[in-house]
C-alpha cells in the first residue's frame, strides 16, 4: 500500500516562508512526476508546481516565490514557499505519479495571515 506523508504546513504571516515536504512509502515503482496542488475553501483543486526529472513548471500565481525540488529515487518532493500571501491559504496536497497511476497525500493546511 502506497502512502504519501506530508509535513511542514502551518501558519505564517504575509511575506513569510514555509517549506512543505512529502515522502512516499510502500510499493511504488518508477515515480515519473511529482507535484503539489492546493485547494482553497469553495474552490477547485489547482496545480501549484510540478517536477519531472528536473523539468518543473509553476502556476503563474506562485512563479518567482515558490520552488519545487524532488528526488525520484528517494520519492521525496519539497515545496519552498517564500513571500507568502493571504491568497496562498489552502490545503496543499502532494502528488506522485507512477506509470499513469496518481498517488495523493492527505493534505496539509497552510494559512497565511495578513
């Protein structure tokens, strides 16, 4: 059974920083893509950042502020979030994909106060 465990969420002030981490355990082979998504209250889940063997892409709203990094072999993916804004408040979900199968974390709350 595959499990993704996220950590690092919490409360930050506007302009501050947080780092999210995600590690997969269990029988998962050949992670192709890793990423972070978020869902704010009343909104749909949206892509924040995604990385696949060094190639990364970001939502326009976080470009220049967030940085994703991942280790395919260790099945870990991090999201460094700087210059946080109140609109970054959401539940953040880790995704790791292997052979077109998506595995999701349980989500971690990030709250940014103004």
